[in-house]
């Protein structure tokens, strides 16, 4: 297992790298997709970056000689930065010779986006990508993640706003509220932020005030207005580096974050020679996922409302229908014990519909209380089993076949060396590339992962057929002949192929969108224009590549 990265750690690491790599001369880049790792080969050392969730982090070692398969890159280090309140590291370089002059290495330690890119120029066109996924491929512009909207990314979250956010939230929900709304918070520091000063319960005002002081330290460290005090502490997953010590952790000082990451990587138990490291990593990731699922289910159970309370509210609404009207958000009623209570309502619903909604919530909550304990037990058992398998693999006491049997087929199956593209390729008379989807199952992949926003998108009107993409990046429309040829291919690959005249709608691909849960190939299209063409099989043979 590996250290956990968060926005504070990434921002501080970026500044540390800026100092470590100052005046550095980059010689080559080494990308290893199988290990989800890359290495930057400098004259004075080697920076290794891991993007494996089971072994994430960086490490610094002595310089090594480039190999023939490495990407040669003669460049000077320019700067290191991170995206605000996010886990994205950006290393900038200036080429010694050649163009574009600016080259960037971008590392994303973000859920569902774990990847690394080498981009060129101000438009950040991707030259190399560690793992090609969908539309994130070489030749396209790198798209940053959606910017964080959490409060306090500039370090200015007042104590009053901190109190207003957390004091009105039930203690069981404060962690979720903190992570959702406050910048620079993470699963690493949230327990310390909510526990506050020693001896105070987490719902005490003094404890929350102490948490706010700690948050100010974290924000100042992330923003660089306060110097880091790197530490390392032990966790069940291994060593955890961090820019400053947190209450409740037995941390020891570290010369630097990079040193802490390097120590964590060196202290990790290496897999036995008989078990491939990639297979062990898959087992570890699966175990971490099962453990995280168990934790999420426990939180869900703790936060689930009590069915009896919801039913009591529904009963009260039915008994007080005469006091209620549609359009109100809250009603103050007297319950059956004579105690005033405030009930939240949906103003779009009638009083009877609100009562029914409370009954439905009570039923769902009751089902959750019955179902979740079993799911929690199942997830914990699965996590424990996978952790025992990983330990046996590290000790060399289990076979590779036994490990593969513990993983789903999708994780053990070997990918095809040359997976087929989801489209057929044609070339218009004017030399433009035309891509024709291989059927409904592949149409979405072509449209949303193998085309650019400015490309021309086509489909025969009102009939089932292939999506067709004419590669075109100019603001003006494509030449009429190329456009007509692409439309003819759209007609030929539709159920209207035997018609004498076929209407084909076309638009820019950026005006095509996918509706959630819609069937494969079904899309919503805006700003369409229509061409009428005659399907000609001879043209298809002429244009086929």
C-alpha cells in the first residue's frame, strides 16, 4: 500500500520540487504504462512518479542513463506548480532546441483520472500519455479537471463562517460537510480538524475553534504563506509523509516531503519474484476498494434517519392537513405530545404528497437498516481476505493462479495488443478523414471519445444507422464535395441504404450530447443542417482506406 495524497500535500510537494529541480537539465522521459509510473531522467538525479493507487507518490534517486526506448527530451526545468485545492502536479520545462518551446509534465492523482501527460505549447497539446483512455490521447489538448468550488481556497475562511457551517450540522455529518465545502480538507486531515483540542468533544465550540486554527495552518502551508514542517508517521498502509504534524498522529520529522515519499517507497514490502507486481497491485487495489466500501457503508448506516421518526412526521402531517397549504418549505406544528416541532416540506407538493414522501423515506430507511449491516460484513470479509492474499503474495506462499482466481475476469483478462477501433476509416476526395461507426454499440465511442468538438458529425435522419465523423477543425464549413461524400457514407451505413434519396443531418460534434441512461447510439443533436444524397456503393469502395 502507499501514502495518501491530498491537495495540501500536492501543493507543498510542488514547491519542494521547484527548489529540488531548480536549474535541472532534463535528458529523457520514461513512461511505463504497465506499472503506471514515469521517470524524469535529469543530469543530477532521477524523479520517479507513481500513479498506481496502491503505490502512489514520488521518489528521488541517483541519475540513470537513458535507454533506447526512452523519450529523449533535452530541456531546462522552469517551474513546478499545482492546481488550486486539487491533486494535479504541473512541471514546466523549456526546450534547449526545437519547438514548441514549452513542455509540461502533468500528473493527475485524481479519482477516475489517475494519469500523466506530456504536453507541448500554450494549448497543451498532448505528445505522450501514460494511459490512453477514451478521448484522452496524444494529439489532443489536455483538459484540466473542473476547478474546485470549495470555500477558502485562498485561505480566507473566517471563524464565523466555519462555525456557521459546522455547528448547524449534526456531528455524524460534519466530516461529509467539511470535505464537500471547505478547501484543503481531505480524509487525511479531517479527523484532526473535527477532533480539535485534546479533551474536548468534537461538537464543542472550543474544539471546532481549534479545528479552524489548524485549518488556517493547513491553508497557509498549501498556499506557501507558511513554511512546511515535513513529517512522516506510520499507518496500516505504510509510511505517510505530510507537510506538518496533525494532532493524534505519532509523527517524526522528515528532511523533506520527497525524502518521506522515498522512504515510504523503500519501506514497502516488495512482491515475491514468483508473483508479478502488476497482479499484486491489482489485489491491493481491490482490497483497498473493499475496505473503502465498508467504511462508506458504515457512514451511510450511521447517517440513515430512523424510520420511526419519519413515520411519526408523516402521521403528524396527515393529522394536521387543515393547517397546511401547498408552497411552504417549513411548517411549525404541535405533535401528539403537545410539543412544537418544525417540519421541512417540499413546496412543489401538496400536504398529502409530502406525507406520502415521508412514508416512502421511512420505508427506504427501514430497508437500509436491514440491508446495510450484511453488506458491511460482506465488504469487510472481502477486504480481509484480499489483504491476507496480498500478504501471502509478499511472503511468496501463494501461487499466481490463486491470486488470479481472486480477481474478477475483467481484471485478469489480458488486453488485446491491437484492440479494433470503434470505426472504419475512409478518405474523401479532398483528403479529409471520414470515420464511420461500427454499429450502435460503437457509435457512442466514436462520437464522444474519437472525435474533436469542431469535427462534423452526421447521421441519416429518422432511421437507425452509423454515426459518421468528418475530421475538420476550421471555423468555415468543409468543402461541399467532402461533406456530400461523408453524408453518402452515412446513408450507406443506415437502414435507408436502399432508398433513392436520403436526408442526412449534420452539425458540429460539440452540439451532440448523450442523455443519461439512453440506449447505445441514441444522442441529442442541436443546430443541425440537412443534406439529401443518393446512396452509392461504388463511392464507398472508392473512399475506403
